[in-house]
């Protein structure tokens, strides 16, 4: 569930646009006003505000924000204000251009979004970059990573509740056989992880655990230094327990010597409207500190205020 | 361009449904009436007729047709009446279940449809089969064919007019190097064919021809017995010159000892509303016989009449 809070009665997009324009006017910028509006409008409402603002003032709201704001606060406001599909397209493009084997953003987008939302990301990617997402991912990666990432970003998984138990058993065995032989990049492992529905995969991994005595992610920890093995574990985590995956991204971002603001910004901006409630619960369970306390301790000023508004603190 | 002809003023879906119901009534079926209606309505109109028919008579029009008609005539009427995305989903599923290395239907659907239409096929596949298209293709194929077919059915190619000339040159070279070394299943060949836009690929193949003296499809004819090599050639043909690909399917279907009715039915039903005009021109160019003459010589009765109506004879 989302942590975004939207007032019961909201001003019209015209009023919101005017208020934002006022916030940009004169000496200094009224950051509080910007937060009070944008951090409390859902994606459809923000889209309308952006349209109205562009029609009224002849400038993209994002450009105005870009001119007025700076540093981490600018980062979160811009990322948040974007349409979710466009935002994911930008994040995926950035991750693709700067790709390194320990970058998890492509995996994260491919595996934690719904099938339909991933299609929207691919459409937004066409519109923005004049290429396809899978084309860029394929061109910037090689070897085992390409073999895993390209089908993940191209997937359109079935999302119904059906489970084929016979299939779950036989594919648990296929996975176990290959993992036992350390053939982590085997075609069949890639096929199963990149094409089966999340519900079906959950059944398969349960059978794996029951039949072979370990969670599959545990058996995939053979070599902690192996980046590809880590990517396979991340894939499984993103597909089945996204709240645990995001909790860990937040934990590492916050606990790092010098907070990783971009990771913090990314998770809050992309999940506030989706499942931030579960992520906050998971964070508290795992760290015995509420997420808002942790954020207060690590950030400050308008950036802090925007993060807290989005996580519903 | 399409060969489908729709009258300037058409009856309402209710009138069409009534007429179809009349055609099914009493002794025998009025096949001529069925052809005069269904063979002259576009996809949107057929969809409305199907909806109206189901609401009025409590039965799917396809079920009624299935009960009333038989053999090849039944085949073409059913396939034609289906929604294009649903029809492709059915054809792809049939080809996947009965997959053999010389079956070209999956390739044909993946490479001759627009990016958007291929997404619609994948959505229709979910709705109908409770699995994803790429999931079934991956599960029913192995080795090099899987490596080629899964990304093809998962692709969402960019369709803008942009061409990157530098890229076309460098990728023509990559293709040539691998083809020279007979590494036809090389990751880079698969990557280029499965992710680049059709416009970009066209530029790449032109550079290939200019730089290395042969059309790429010629260099891919090294071993005429190799099914995978044939599949790579078919991929290129379907992507860039679908009218030539379909002309050949029709030619082989008609010239075969005992016509291949299912291939003939498939091409006419899937292309009448798309590019059958170009296919007919290509057929005449290649065979010096108009397609309608060839069809008249090889088929008969209602099946013949339906085919001729759809190809605008």
C-alpha cells in the first residue's frame, strides 16, 4: 500500500499551477509550498498539473523546478513529479548507460513493476530515447548479464492466480540440478526466472525449499564475490518479496558512511505510491527503528521534509 | 495495403447478426450470405457483430459458425472472424505446441506485426491461455531456436525513422565477422536481429551489401540443409520484406502437390486487412500468374469464394 496522502478536497490543476508559479516568484523559492502541493498529489493529478502549467506558462513544470531547486531536494522533486513510466524509463536509461555489474536498477525495474507497468515503461522509453529499452540494455551489457537482463526487461509475465503444481515440482528439480552443478547461468535457470509468472515461481521455490532443504536464495550464495550470482538472488527477491528488497536498499543507503541520497530518492519516489507502507513495516521489523526516524537522522532541510511527506510521516 | 473491401454503407451490427442467424437456419446453410457479410467487414465491424450476436442469441458467433460450417471453408471463416490479436495468439499457440524446427509461424508473427500489434497478441495470449507467449515459446523450444525465438516474440522494437549510420556500419561488420566464421548463433547476431528497429536493420544490411559484396541473406545460405540458418534468413525476410516472405509462403502452398490449405488460409486471413495488395503484386511479379487465378486453379466451392472475396478478386 501507498504512503502518499492526498487531501480529501484538492484545488483544481489551475489553482495548483498558480500556487507553484507563486512559489517560484520573487527572491528565493517557497520550498514548503512546493512540498505541500506536489508531495500530496497522485500521479494522475500531477500529470494534470504539469499539462495545465505548460499550457498556462508556456514552460514545462519540470524545467521551472529544475531552475528553482538544487541538489538532493531538486532530485527528489523532479523524480517524483515525473509520470511513473517516464520516470522508470529515465532511471533505466541512466542505469543502462552507466551500467556496472553491481548496478541493480535495471533488475529492480524489470522485476518489481507489474507486467502492464513494464509495458508502459517500454513505451515511454521509445518516446523519450528513440530506441527500445531492450535494445539499449542488450547493447550495454555482455555475457551472462545480458542473458539475464534482456529477457527480464522484455518480459510480459502472466499475472493470474493459476499454479501448475506438476510444473513447479519439475522446475524446482531443474533449478536444483543446475545450482548443484554451479551452472548458475544455465539456459533453463534463465528461462524459468525470466518467463514464469510470479505466482508460479513462488510455488516452484516453495517446492525447492521443501524438497531440497534450503531456500533457493541460500543455495545461490555459494560465492559471495560473484556479481552474477548476486544478480540472480536480486532477481528472485525483486520478483517475490519486493518490500524486502527495497528495505535492504534503504538500509544500505542510510547506513552507508555518507548517505546514498540517490538510492534513497529513487526508492521513495518510485514506491510512495505503490508499496511504501509494506517497506516501512519491513524496515522497522529489520532495524527496530522507524524509517522516518532513520531518515530524520540522515537527511536535513527541504530534502528531509519532502522524503517524510512522501513516506507519510 | 489491404484487399478487404467494405461497402460504403453497411447494415447495423444487429442487421448483420440477424442475417447471419438466417444463414444458419433451416435445411443447409447459406454460405453465400455468410461470405457476403463477413468477408466485407473490417476487424472493428466484425467485433461489433460478434458482440451483438452473442448478446442477441446467447451464443458466440464463432461457435455457431463452427457448428454450421466444415473443412477448409470453416477454417478460413473462423480464422478471419477472430479479432486479429486473438487470431495471432491462437496461431502462435498452435505453432508453439506443435513446434518443429521448420515451422515458421512464430517467426512470422513476431517479425511481420507492428510493435504495438505484437503487444496486443501477447495480451490476448494471457487472456486465452493463462500463460505468456514467451513462456510457452521458451518452454517448447531449445538451443539456438530458443535463443532466437524468445527475444523475437518479446521484442517491442522502436518504429521511428531514425537511422544511426555509424552504428549501421559497425554492426554490419559484427554481422559479417560472425557469418564469415560460421558463428550463426553468435550472441551479437541474435542481439542485433532481435532488438534493432526495422529501419536501422535495413541500413545495416545495406552497408553489409555495399561493404562485403553480398546480400546478408546470400551469405546466410552457406548450408541449405541447416534449419537454424533458414530461420535466420526468414527472420530477416519477415522483418524487412514481409510481402516477399508471404508471396513465397503462398507460392509453396499453391504449388505443393496437394495444396497446403492451412498456409493459404493463414496468409489470406491475416494479411487481407494489412498488405495483401503488395503480396498480390509480388505474387504476380514472381509467378507471372495473378494470385486469384492461382487460387481458382487450386481451390473450389465456398472456400475458393471466401479466399477470392478477401483478396479483393
